[in-house]
C-alpha cells in the first residue's frame, strides 16, 4: 500500500480518492471507475471525496496508464459487508480495535476462541491501517456471541477494545 501512496506523495486530493477507491473495492479500467461491473461516474466519487471531478478523472487516467498501478487497480473487487445486517440475519458481530493493528495473530487468536464455542465464522473484515485512522476488525459469526467469550477475547494481549452487537 505504501508503494501506491508514495507515487502520489504531495497530492492529498488524489490520496483521498485512492483511499476511498480501495476502501470501497472499486476498480479502475481504461480510465473509468467501476464497482465490479457497474461504472461509477467521476462526479459521484468526487462528491464523496470532496474533490473536483477533474481530480478523479485525472487519477483514473493516470492509474490506467501506469503498468504497475493498472495491474493492481484493475483487479479490485467490491464485496458485501454484512456487519450492518448481521443481527437481522441472526448472526453475531465482534468489533475489535487492536493496540497495534499491524501485529500478527489477532484474527487467529479470536477465531480460536470463537471455534471453541462451536460457532462458525461467516465473514472477517479487517480494515487496513494505512487507509483507516483507527482500523477495526469485524468478525461475523453464524450465531450470537456468548457472553463468556468476551473476557477471553479481552485477554488477548493485542486487543485494545471489543464491542459485541
């Protein structure tokens, strides 16, 4: 990720757009922006990023003409994030903030505790610390999280906070 952001050092508007593109899983192909197979107007993305649409268009063209960047951005795909609908589907959600989000083993440790309660994991979403100011880890399970798991998860040394919903 750093190698991508370094190419746009000193261009905060473009960096803001790139972070949005990556966080939404949008792709860039032939100077256009897509959410999977749906083309996204430059103006729509510009509004969200609070930049002029010319910045978005220029960025899309720049990425498309760069062999390294094009190879990356053309392959991005959007995926469903089930966090906001989990409760309606009878799933549980654990939201974790790590002391150091780059530390290894957080997902494995939490997954082990969840497995010990005979719950399956439906989805794991780990926000990238280079994109989000305070990244979170979301784990969606096939049932509600039993209360006795909370102290076990809190004991994991790298866990700063935990929310169950």
